[in-house]
């Protein structure tokens, strides 16, 4: 079977991997769509040591969506051909976190993410534990299932933590794949959205996705612009989907008194003056890291039943052979969602 291998320093190639067979509790998924997510770029960009390059490579891709192709022993409730979104974590399956579908919080040393400690979705097939295989609603395509398997559902659950409603104006920082899905979900939840980015192309996509207003933050004036748009008060809620200090601080400072702010953008750092920025403004500041297995089902059902058109945010549909070139384009900051599709 074929799959991508990251080589470090923004290089990747397609190689042959050994075929896999599912052991007890596992199934083999035939991949139908595998999304490229912003957090894949951390591993794509870093230089690899000679030692790292000599190791057996692990296939990247943590937005896997496909169909059951082979079933290992002791698997119940799945059959060949089932359409699956894969929850891309593997844990001990015994602790409270694993038992409630939060394998990413498991403390077992052997816990892993599909894309680093286990093979991910950027190959013709992948092994997945049956407990991580969740039904893709009939109404949704495989590529929308892939988008939901990390990026889109991360936005959905950040918004859910903010308890968003039609009373709210929310400012969403970042109009990449996570932020754009956030624009659509927030609108579907009834809120009015201000989208913030420094790219005109991304802001155009945010407008098309339903944003009420867009804010170009190229000059660093997002806080002032959001306060102007909200009658001098600030946004009722803010979602930060970039992961750098400046936009985190701007998200906090553009949230109104008694408002709510949620961070989903990973990495980087954050320095804040607690008294003026948080305490004296009665701010509720929360973090949100992906979602549980049930959370993935919940986001997919919402997408299907409210007909949230996530597919319109997919700009690049790539074959596996063309994925190394697509990674270069994605890494360079091209707007929109990239997915690798198999026919
Ligand atoms: Zn566990
Ligand atoms: Zn991701």
C-alpha cells in the first residue's frame, strides 16, 4: 500500500508501506478521504535527524475517513463497507477518560495519536481500533467526514463551550480551516459572526461562509475594529483559532465585560495582565482540545441535520500522488480546506 512519508524541512514523498492486517479489536479501513490539518504542519516543518530518518516512518494524517475493509477478531458492531469517521487517538480503553471517549486525555504511556505514534490517514489503508470507528451519517460525504474528524469538530466544540446563542456576537480569530468551519457553525447556532484574519482571500471565504462582518488585522487593529462594530462594548464571545500570542491577547481584549473567550489554536505562548484583562472584566476564559468520540458524532449530526455546507470550504481535492505538492501549497498559506481523496 502507498502512503505519505514526511522527511522533515517541508519535504515529503510517497512510499510503499507494508500491508497491515487487523489484530483483535481492530479493523482495517480503506481510506476514502484524509484531511490536511494545520497541526500536521508542525511535524511537516521540523528538521528530522539522521536517526529519525532511519526509523520506520509513521504515516501522517489525523483526519481519517473511510470504509471498513477487513475486520479483526473480537470486533462486534461493525461490518465490511461501513462508512467510518475515525477518532484519531488510541488509549488504554480502561480509564475514565477512555471509557467516556476522551482517549486523548488517557495517561497510559502507550497512548498515541494516529499520525505520530500510530499510522494516520495519509495512506491507502489504516488500522483503527473498533472503539474509534464512528458512523459517518448517510447525508455526509467522506471528505466532509474527514474535515469533521479534527478541524471542523474542534471549532464546533469550542463554540459549544462558549454556549453560543442567537443573543451573541462572536469574533472568530483565524479564517483557516478551523475558523471557517467556526463561522458556519456559529451562524447555524444563531450567533452573529465577526471573522478576523490578515488574508484578504481568507476573509472573502469567511464572508461567503456567512460572516456578518470581517476584520482585516494586518495592521494589528482588530481589538479597536471589533469594539467599534459592537457599539463600544466588545464581542459577547471570542474564539481564537490561530495559536499565537498577539491574536490570543486580541481575543481576550476584544471580549466584552462578563464575556466568554475560548482558545482552540495550538502551540505558541501567551502572556497577559490578569487584573485589567481578565479579573476586572469578569472574563470566562476556556480552552478546548478537540472532542470525544461522542463529540465527533454530535458535530457530524449537527452538520447533517442543519445542512451546514462544510463542503463549500474545501478548495483542494488531491490524489495521494499529488499530496507532497499539495502540502507545499498548504504550508505556504493557501486558503481553504485541503483533502486527499480516493475514488
Ligand atoms: Zn485510558
Ligand atoms: Zn487537527
